[in-house]
C-alpha cells in the first residue's frame, strides 16, 4: 500500500504542504514543480545542473547505446 513519498535522505514519509513536501525527521523541504516533488538538489546558482558534468556528458553521449541509438532513430526519421 502506498503511504506517500519517502525522504531520499532518511527514508521516512514526507508530509505534503503547499508547493512542497517536508521531512520532519531531517527537517528538509522538497519543493514541487508543476505538482511534482523535486528531489534534485540545487547548486549555489540555483540552476539544478552542475557545470562540471557537461564535459562528462558530452563524452558519454558519443558512445553510450542510448544516445547513439537515439541519434540513429532521429537520422532515419529525418531521411
Ligand atoms: Zn528525511
């Protein structure tokens, strides 16, 4: 039975609030975006993306099966 969302840090159930979910155990609030709870931690600039990861992603996208397959499907659809 689903009792609700669970805190990724302490695994206790979260309490739903207005535009957020609160963990009463570790005193953390998780905001909601379009009614979806956001567990992604924001960096200091608030972007949600860590700039140092872009170079890693660029290299992975060259050879990972998901990205190469996706590109192949897009190429086929364009032709
Ligand atoms: Zn917690």
